């Protein structure tokens, strides 16, 4: 069943529409996600990149992951809201930040990754699969 998910940044300059359902919804506690979000984790929904339409001016920041892939984080240049992340390990997909999405009904966190980096003051998600780091998972498997 396909459904579209729209979203926008804090100031509204950047918006997107994604054709769902997402491949997976994941919460990540890695150090980069903590810095990026300013909190204890990010929550992202992964979609095939071809199913996501973006509009507005995005800035990009890239870094090398601990596995050696290149990670690109895109944000609104006006208000700084994080919009999506891409990883060269999964080049055909992109992960939209769940907090920027307008209607997330029916979506739930399915997996927690980099649990070992969770700060003690962040909440534990119960009842989902948890991994200490990044599992060897790709959207194709
Ligand atoms: Zn903005
Ligand atoms: Zn992360």
C-alpha cells in the first residue's frame, strides 16, 4: 500500500514529499547523530532516493563513517533543520528525519542502532531490535 509522506523544516523554506512506505524507521545514537541533533539520537525513515522529491535550498555536510563510507547530511540553510542523510554504503536510498515529517501516523521505530553510544540521559526504546553498532544490513536484504 503506497502512501505519501510530506515534511518541512522549521522555517518552511525546505519541503519534501516521499512515496512510502519507508524501507525502515531507525533510531541512531551514534556520536555524529548526537552532534547533529543536539540531543541523544536521531530518528530517520529510509526511502528509495528516487521516491523523494525535495524543494528549497539545502546545505550539505559530509564526513567519513567508521566503516569508511561517505555520509552526507543535508540541512536547511536558513534555519538549520536536518532534513536527510545519505550514505555511499546505500547509494540508492536516503533517510529523512522523522521529526520534520508532517504526518507520521502508522510509522514506528523498528530498530535502534549504535546503542553503545546512547547517553545515560536519553530514553531507551523498548520492544525493538537493538544493535550496539551498525548491523550489516542493506535495504536489499
Ligand atoms: Zn528552514
Ligand atoms: Zn547515527
